[in-house]
C-alpha cells in the first residue's frame, strides 16, 4: 500500500500530519508493520516532535534560525533566496524520511509524539509526502 | 514480529542496546530483512555510534551540551526544566527511529557500530523502544 | 533482496550513489516497496541532498566545518586525528541509514533529490553500503 499526501504550506512553519498518515494505515487491514513517510523535496522535511505545547515547535524553529543562519555569507548557493540554502541544511539535519511502527492497525507513537511536516521556505509551496506501508514478518 | 523493550535510564547518558535488538532478531527465523527500532518519547533518542572508545560518546555529549544549550534564554518552553527543551531538540537532531539491515539472522552492523539509547533528561525515566522486524523481498 | 555496494572514497567529499541504488532496485521485479540504504561505518554517512547545483553540497560541508569543528579542544577522542571525532558527530547528525519509497520499480525521489555518500574522513577509505529491498503490503 502506497499513498501520496499533498500539502500546500503557508511558508516556514510546522504542520501536524499524524492523522493523515494514520488514515492511510486505517484504510488497510495491516495490523503489525511499518509506516514509512517520505518528503519528496529538499527544503522541507519531516520530524517527530512533542505535540502538546506549540512553543516547543517555536523553540525548535528558534534553534534552527540561530544555528542555520538564513543567507549566511559563507553560502555560495544564494541565487534562490536567503531561505533556500538554510532550508537544505535544515532538511538534512531533521531528515526527509521517517518510519513509525504500526501496531493493532494504528501508528504506535508515544503519547506526546506527533509527525510534523516542516516547511523551511518562507513562501508557501506544494509538498508531496509518500506514505508506504509494510507488513512485519512472523 | 514486534517487541517492546523497556529501559529505566539513569539520567542523561547513552546505553548500548545492540544486544537487546539482536536478541529480538535471533528469536525469529528471519534471515534477510530489516530491524526497525523506535523510541516512543520526544526527549530520548536513538543513534548509531562508535562502540569501542567511550570518550567518543562523551564527545558527542559535549558537542550537544555546547550547541543545544540547556535552559537557553531563547526557549519559551521552560516549565519542565532546563533539560526538557534541549532534550526535544537533541532528539530531533539524533532521531527517534533507526533501521538496520538483517543478514543471516543477525544485525548487519559495521564492526564499530553500536545502537545506543540516548537519554537527554537529567533525571532517569522509563523509556519504551519498539522493535519491528520485516522480511526482505525476493 | 539485499546487495552490498562498495566505494573507495577520495577523502572528505560527497558522492552521488542514486544510480547504484536504482540499479539494485531495477534488477528485481519489485514494483512498490522500500529501498533501505545503510552505511556500515561511523565516520561516513548518507544524506538526501539537492542534486543540481554542487555549491549546495559545498555549503553543507561549510556548515559542518564551522559547526562541528575538526580537532576541537573539547574532544577527548583525539588519537585518530582531528577529522575522526568530528566525523562521528557529522555522521550522527546526517544519519547512517536512509529509506526511500519504490514506485513502479524505481526510486520515488523528488526531481531534485539525490542519495549521497558523505565521507567525513580527510583521507580516502573503503566504505560498504548495504541496500535492502522490501515489498509493500497490499
């Protein structure tokens, strides 16, 4: 089972896509296995993050804004704007692929874990996320 | 095949869980496939690290302590203590999921690779790690 | 299906291994599933990166050179050279495992995504990469 989710992002921000991935799982009969989530872009990424207090994601953003500086003078790749090269580095550090266990036909996440799409470009984009489901072995 | 490993951590530290994951693999007949390891928490993580010289893991810790500062004044999420927000960022940077190939009914790790649970909170916690095994295709 | 790719690296640099992984996929009949790519070393890693402008990878390298300093005085693990401990930290931050969806017997990467082997040691090494293919569930 494989399904493509499409998002129109609002510029640099995080978006909880847990329920969308869960829905893909629950449309199947898969009881035990893995849900693989893949971002088909290099300046948006995926992360598992605390899902209760939105200031956590704000602090994650503040950390990246400070440590992966937009338009840093050392970047040679400046032509697509100051948020492009930093977006590539942020995406590499957070990762573009993610795999979550499936148990009892549901995502087996911890209570405080959510799956987030992390848009790093400052303007909105269409982003494709490929979800692939695999059954566990006996 | 899916199995939950439970650990009581001693506070901020690394713990080699390679043998525990290997044991889950060797309890099955799976010869070729993948072992997926998943941390069900957002302030503890998983990493593959050099497994011979413990100062390597000490240096990894020193890098994170310097670059993801506990209780940084820029964090808005301070209510759970100075090690909580840094723990979330450390977990995102190291990752909460990990997948290792299985060959000949064993983990196909490099000679110097170990799988580590990385606790980022300064006090000990109970941590659940979900191991899921998948057979390779023909 | 599992296959080991072997590379002789030229020292610190990135190497596009996308076509090698694709060839492993296309040697099978697998139409929908996952390709798992695993680096069997702790000072070389794998990353998905923009694959058009080589200055992007140059900027990634500049970011790491600045943020994970070779031979940093705080490292206790210095005996294997100034690029060894930084290589371990760079590998943990970029990751040693990567999973990409397979669709229609091909890697389902975005148009601008390439899979790169990232050598972090300054001298060349032989590096083994294990590719494992898994079929999706129905």
